[in-house]
C-alpha cells in the first residue's frame, strides 16, 4: 500500500481513504481507463473546488454511478 514509513505519518482515516481509492482504481478494466480517470481527477481538483456535476462525472468514470437506461 503506502509503505511503512509513509503510513506512520497518516491518520487511520487517511490510510482508509487511500485504500478505498486504490481499490476503486484497481477495479478499472484497462490502463487507458485508469489513465483517463487519473487525468480527470487532477483536472477536477486543480482549483481546489469540486462541483456536484464534476463529482457525478467522476463517479460515472469510476463506474460507481450509472445513468438512466
């Protein structure tokens, strides 16, 4: 996961959050999907503000939100 030294400086909540993120990221099927999600996350968090539509789009890219059929 993080390595022992890095884990010493993080709270349990932070370690848990990282573990959840890694699990979601590992569930993406291809390298291209993982790269697309990572690039979108960097863009989304760049200004320090995340809107509801951005969260929704991010959730869809992660495969945890589904649109109407």
